[in-house]
């Protein structure tokens, strides 16, 4: 990942065929890369006459022109990741493999496109052996179950456990991580797993499951997921972490696919579900802009400034952590109630997972940090008032209002945390910073993605409600933002009260 030094936007090259309807192939790859924060580039391997109902014909340009395209990119641009899709013929595969050998990017994701969702064959049978050789050149390979069977030269699997075992065999055979996908299984859930038999830690099987989205519009799902993984991986520390982020994005893209109304067959997913006309981000963005002065006030607080510099009194930090642990217990209960109000299964799962994270990850981190200390563990007035406000928002019975009240905890934490992490210690080594280990927790790609998802959920929830309910959402959001400011300032007030008590 060293090529990304100084550049937070990954430069991702897609090597694949085309789709004139825009749902699969290079068109889908470029959308996926852009939607996940990357800069997309494309080299065309095949011109495909297809639509949402199937493939009509394929034209493969001369392979010397393919090599010219590849060299034109790599001679000029530093490539952080490559996603390889449809190759089609043995000579095309050989050119790509040789180019990879000479220009090894930090991340290579291979989507071994052989059979389309509509059942059309997209790879010459004679080229299968060459594609198997290419698997060994990748960091991650993302076959569907039919392609997994072809790569192993085995019969197709019929269960998730069989799929995992097949993924292990492919990983071990080619010394590569394998994304095993359960989307084609007849199951209510939609499991995926990264299987890596070559990991230094030994056998690794890390699963991520989601609710199956009821839609026929799944055209290009495999292309989109693999391109998203190639984009996210340079900014995460593992394929499992990248899968969590990419799968969450794709789940919403499937949920919102039906509003596109593209084609008469299997339509595309909604890659830009967080930008489209139904959700321009206008409502949440307006609320965020409205609290700009308050955000500046938070960053200017003595607690925040001293925490960033490493000069914060440990007793103030201890008070903050103790109060935050108490708050997180109550916040988790609120998130569970919000999850119960959600109409979408995936949104319900999102909020319940967030509640579980509050209790089992964040609050436990606080307690571990506080081990051996004796902070004041009584709930402060701000903690009590903030939680009462959140519970009152849930008690209104409005999912939209409850979301608006809960969102600032996500959004402001990500904003403040990201600002602190970007500038802590005035450039000093993290190990020398007394709170460096704590501030490192702010640089979490999964939490950033969860915050983005929470913002999108609120935006969609705001679309159907009337103006009165939107006003209530705005009031709940702003009041929570004010409580966030007071929560960050509470340690200073606590320290002042302690000092005053000692002087009496």
C-alpha cells in the first residue's frame, strides 16, 4: 500500500469488458470505484453487446491494442489497485498476466468472469486453464459459486459449508485469498466470507452476512462488489475489513435498485444511492451546515485542544471516559429501540449491530483504558440529560425523529475524532503521545462507513415525512449536537468543581 503515501484517494484500474446499459463490466466498476471514494481508470478487454436481458455478441479488440492501453496507464499513473473482470480469451489472459508480472500493483482483485447472471458463457472453455494460472497472480479472487466450481474443476456446491470448503481448497491451491459468495444459495440470509489459507496467522475464515434483499435488479452485482473491494482495501488493514465496508455499501445499492427502473430484465444496482435525485444528501447536509458554528466551538474547547496536544490532565480524560462508558450503555439501548422501529431488515440489522458495538467494543475499550484508575463513575448531569433527550425522541414513535436524535453521536464523533487523529501531537510520533493509542481508534474506516450509512438512512427516512415531522427531526438533531458539545466540555467543569471543593 506504500504507493498511497500522501494520497488518500486510491487510484484504481479496472481491466474488463463493457456493458452498454451501464450495469455491469467497466461501467459498473467505474461507478463502484467512484461511489467508494476512489479515482477510476479503465482498460477495455472486450466490447460486449448486452443489456439487462442477456449478451448478444462479444467483440475482442486485438491484444496488441490491449497491451498499449495497459502500458499507457502504467507508464503515467501510480496504480494503487487493479480489478480484473471479463477477459474472455486465452491470449487476452496471457497479456494481462504478463503485464501484472512487470507492473505489480499493491492490490489485485480478480473477478473470474465466466458465466453471466443470465447464464451466458463469457469465457472460452479453452481459456479456463490460463485463467486458473492468473488466479495465482491475484491477492483476492471473487468467484460466484458456478465459477468456483470451474476453477476447481469440480461439481457445483449446494450448501454454504460446501462453499467454504471449496474456497479453502482454491485458496490453498493458489496461495490466494478467496471471497466465497453465498448470494446464489437458496437462503434467507446472504453470507459472504474471506477465506485465506495462506495467511501468516494460519487458516483464516472471516464471514460477513446480511439480509437477502428482495429485488430482481442484481445485474452487475459481482462486478460492483469486486471493484468496491479493490477500492476500499488500500485504506483498510485486512480483506475482512474491506468486505465489511463494501458489503454494507452494496446492500444499500440493492435496496435502492428498484427506483432506477432500467431495462426489462435483471436491472442494475443503484451504485450512487447516496447521491441520486431521491437522496441528494440535501436534508442531512443542511443540518450539518446549520451546526457549523457549533462544530467550531467543539474543536476549540480546552478539552479537545489539550487532548490533541497531549497536555490534557489524566483526571479529566478519566472522567470523560467514565461518563462515555455510562452514556454508551444507554445509547446502545436507544439504538436497539431504533432498530425495532426500522422497516427495512438491513437497517434493523445495522442499528442492532451498532448497539452491540457500543456495548462490546467501545464501552469495553473505555473500561480497559480505565483499568487501575478510580474515576468518578456517577452519571453527570450532561450524561443524564443527553440520554433523557434520546429516549424522549424514541418515545415519539417516529423513526425519522429518533434517527435525527441519534445521528450526531455518530457524525460528530467521526468529525472530531478524524480531526484529532489527523493533527494529534503536532506531527510527533504516535508512540510519544500520551493519548496516541486512544486517538488511533479514531482512524477507523469501518466507523466512517457506518457513519456514512447512518447519514444515508436518515436522508431516506426524511423523504416521505411531512414538514412538521421534518421540523421535529431538525430540532432533535440540533439538540443532540448541543449535548455533544456539552459532553466534551463536561470534564473541564468537573475539574473546576473538584478544584473548588478542595479550596473550601
